[in-house]
C-alpha cells in the first residue's frame, strides 16, 4: 500500500526514540548492524507441506495447529488454499476471478480473512460464500480474542491504521505499509513501513521502530511475546532471525543455506510455517519447522 510521497524530514535520533519506547513499554527490539550470533545446534523437524507447480506463499497456521492456509495460483489467479495437517490434503477455497492475498485465521480456526484489491473478506475454512468485512488499503489481521480487525484505511484523504472503529495511528505519506500483526496478548500491533518494523500500542500513541532498516520478507511475533521472528537478508536469499525484546540479548540466526525462508507465521505451540523459495526465485513451497528454539 503506497500513499503519496512528501519531502523527507529529519528523523528523531534513535536514543530519543528508544526512550519514548521505554516509556510506552514498546522498546527493546533493536537489531544491531552486525547480526552474528547463531542459534546452538538442536534437533528440528522440517516438514514439507506443499509440492505444487509455481509459488506457494504467505502461509498462516490455524490457532488449533491443524491447518495451514496459503496463497497459490488456480485458474490464472492467486487463490486461498488450505492444507489439512491431519490428512495432508490441499484444496482451494476461493474461486473468484481476482487475486486473493494474505490469509489470516479467526481465533476458533473456523474462518479465514483475506485481501482482494480494496477490501478484506471472510470465508469459512471449508470454502463457500465469502462476505466483505471492510473496505481496506491492504491486508489486515484479527486479534487473538476475535474482537478487533486491524486494517489500513483511507479516511478524509488520510491513510490510517484502524482497529474496528478506532483510529490507532495516522500514517505518514510516502511509505508502503503491510504485514499487520497483533501481539500474542493483543496489546500491540506491529506492521511494516517500507523496510522498518513499527510497533504501536493497540490503545494508540506514537509507533516505535522495532528494528533498524533491513530488507525484509515478513515477520511474526514469538508466541510467548519474547520477540519477533523476521525474514531478512537477500535478495536472493532471506533467512530467519529471532529478534528478542530484551535489549541486551543478541539476535539469533535460525536458518542457513541457499534457499530463502519468507513470510513466517507461528502457532501458539511453536510450530513455524514459512514459504521456502528456490534460489532462482521462480518456485516456492510451504514448510513447517517443529522443535525450533530461540
């Protein structure tokens, strides 16, 4: 989502921004220039969930841990698919002649929301009739208690982040906004503003930058609220990192090699799903890590 650009203005020094964050309880996600610490050796199970022609992208694992939704092509359009982890079967649940993006689950794992140009929709996880939830500028996210939908909207000519009927923060013009994610306790909302991860209180206030400018391909909150899992690096290679909230703890690199791991999502039980992209960038599948520690 892009909003019109305005001339660049001087930014608040990081020390001051950090002090503001400490005062509001949002600081401590700083990624330093040298990301050098690697996670200790551990036994991790990696399960390939999809094997389709073309890219499978933006996975979302259901709160009950039994299904994974993702985006893949069908009939010449990007559609929402659901993979049942119990029987290993994938099926497409949307069929409209429009591109569908960014599936997210309802708290009871019975419904999905997704984005098409100009709106956010909801559909049963088994497919069926979809209904529009709200006009929107980009994909949204449902709170874990199911009471609020966070989304980007245009009001009186100004782009803003909203939760339900409430305006959380008005957005600066000239930036691209995406990847809305509620924190596990629903007290904060994180999102991408260009190459920056921003975190804002769900009750409003000034956003705090959670990581220095990086090249990112998505992020997710750790289920225990201890930090963020980010996809950073490339192109062409993006690896997963854990960025802790504790300020004096170093980030940990979680994946290595020549394949990219993008658009992470994590269940409450700690299973992590990602889109694993080939080196040439033309194909990707969905994989799940079980037992990964950070």
